[in-house]
């Protein structure tokens, strides 16, 4: 939603400007990272602002480490947000993917560029073209996530942020 995008942008800019902040952790709410955009919004008139790509680029360009705490799902734009982060910690039951291709949409926030850089072209091409969801264990093997945990993902992401 526009509110989530604005909160991400505002929060990151505030953290980057605050010298007491050493790292940033991005998480979802209620055990889910993000299922991406609400496709019903695609048919509404374009509004100023609210584009995910520039926000993901802002995350990626942060001088402070940004860690994604992935619980539940990171799908579509949610996965693209995680790809913009410098590190990713996922709960063992988390699933990731770019399912929008199954309804004829391409990932719109540079996920098609960031994913191959992270996991290589063959694995990324498979995910991008099929829209399949991969479990956290496979994501770890591919290098999509840096760590998987069975415990509290947010606490694990904070530990990683403090370590880096």
C-alpha cells in the first residue's frame, strides 16, 4: 500500500540521518514479511509517488547495514524489498518467490536484476519465469538468504545487524 511504501521511505531516511542508528532491520507484521502489492490497485489511476523501485534502491544504497527479517512469505514486491537489503534472515518456514509472472506481470522493482546477481542466472531465471515459491532451506542453499532460524526471526535479524 501507499502507506507502507511511505513508511519504509520515511523510516529509512530517518535512520540514515540519525548517527545513533548503526543498522536497520525491516520486518513485516503478524508473522508475514510481505506478500507484495495488492493487484487491485493496478487498475486505479496512477498517483504521485508510491513506486517501489526507488524505495528498494534507497534501501540498497543505505550506508548502514539493512537486514530483512523474513517470516511467512516474501513474495513479489516483498521479495524485491528483501533483495534490496544487504542481509536476509528467514524463518525456516518462510517461502519466497515472484508469483506475479503467473498472471502476466513482470517484477517491477528491479527484482529481475537483483535476483540473478545474488543467486546466479539459472536459478533466478527459473524463479522469475515460473513464479514458483521456494522454501527458506532452498533459499539458503541458493544464497538468497544469509541465515535461516527456527526461533524468533526478528531477534535473529537484530543479532546479525549488531554483528555486521
